[in-house]
C-alpha cells in the first residue's frame, strides 16, 4: 500500500486530532551512497535471507526504491523508513566487491511527526509473510500509534488497522486478546514458534491463574493443540 493510501484511509475516518495532510506525497528521488544510510531503530521486522536477496538483486537489479528521511547524525545522513532488507543486501554486495551497487535510488521524504513515520514503516511491511510474534508486534504498535496520535474510537481504530494491514478485524481482535491477556510463559512459546496463534487465543481466554495451571498441565505434552486445551477442565 502506498503512502497516499494511508492518507486516504485515515482521512476517511475524519480524524480530528491528527495532522495527516499531504506528508506522504512529499518526496523526491535521489541517488544516495548506501554508506550514508543508517537503519531505523523502530523497525521490528526480521531481517532474514539477506544473502539470498542480494543474489536476486545482483541478477535482476533493484526492483523497488528505498524510502529514507534526511536526518543526519553520527550514524549517517539518511535514516531508512522502509526497505532495510534491500539496503542490507546492497551493503552485502558492495562488501563482496560489487561496486556498482554503491549508490542507490531512494525516495527522500519527510513526515510531520514520529507517529507518521512509524505508521508508514509498518504499512510498507504489511505485504510480508510474518510469523505470529511479528504479527502481534505489528498490531500492538499500530494500535498504540493510532490511539496516541489521533482522536479515534476503538471501533474505528480496528477498522483502519484492518485496511492498512490487510488483516480481518476478527483476526486483529484475536491478536489483541492475546497481547493483553496471555501470560509470559505462553507468550515465550508463541514468540519462539512452539505455540500457534489460534491455540494462544484460546488460552488467553483463561484467567491468569488458570493459565498457570494449564501450563503445568501441559508439561509433558509434546505439542499444545486445541484438543489439549479442550481436554483441560477449565
């Protein structure tokens, strides 16, 4: 989804407290040395398969521009807003002698505030295949951004998130329940991939004490499934 699509979606909700105006349309294309670009600390997405992506770029070229903001600091001159995997892949190529990738065409844009930049970062990554932990981080952070930055009711926030993330409102509601109610023991399992999100949602419906009892109950279970939850007397 493009930046203008973000703007259109939020404006359709008549946000009275936000400053979403024409920010996302303000950018220029510029060739930038990749060593003047630095990573975004707000990026929580996994940076995997960099070498594979580098080989794809070497074979086919860069298929999509990076997006950056000009924010000079000791780390560099331009902060990444999206496409960090591509930037790291380009850096890998240069480090391995592919000097033709030293400069990259990037969209240099600007935002009215940090909320807008982080919102753009999340939407720019909405197309990616993600594990359950990343999806939860995505939902949690976007919900915080919309709650803190704009005057919106909870129902409107869920509707906007559904459009921006390409995720059903039901799934967003389920993830929110897990975020708010799942105890740490099961959250650790969810984050390391040993617990599925549908099972986590069912467990999150238990009280904290009941979840602790269920955690002990599952000590000898090779895998926690919905049937295991169903068999537990709660």
